[in-house]
C-alpha cells in the first residue's frame, strides 16, 4: 500500500466541517472491485433462496460474503491507520485513538 502524500492525507484532517478520506485511484479501484464482487455474491444468495437451494449451501455463501466484507474492512482500516490516524496524532488530536478503538470493536463483533 502506498504512503499518502501530504496533500492526500490532509483530507483526513478534522479542520473542516466534514471529514473525508482520500484513497489513491488504485486503492479506490481495488475496493470498488471487491465490493462489486460482494454485491454479486449477495444477489447470488438471494437467487439461491428464491430457488429453495439447500440451507447449508446458502449458509456457506453467506460465510463467504462475510469473509469478503472483512477483507474490505481490513484494507480500509489499514489505510485509515497509516494516513488519517497518524496525521491526527501528529496534530495532537489523541481523540482519534478513542474513535479508532470504538470502530475496531464494531468490526470485531
């Protein structure tokens, strides 16, 4: 994963009214591609249920989607920690650690 430039990571700052993150085009395309595949998997699960596919097969597909979503979450978390969190700590904003821990607790449920 690329280290963001100062201009890219400045978007993570809380100085404005709305916080935003900047992802490189490569990162964004990777995330969107993964999410598109997940979206297709979810549509496939819906179709399986409509066709009365055996429950165990549907549950295995659900587990696959959950794993894929966890992968997307890990990528986003890694980028967030390497850019936004570091930047905010360097700016003296230690509240970002509480925010990060809350988010991580939600991801681990």
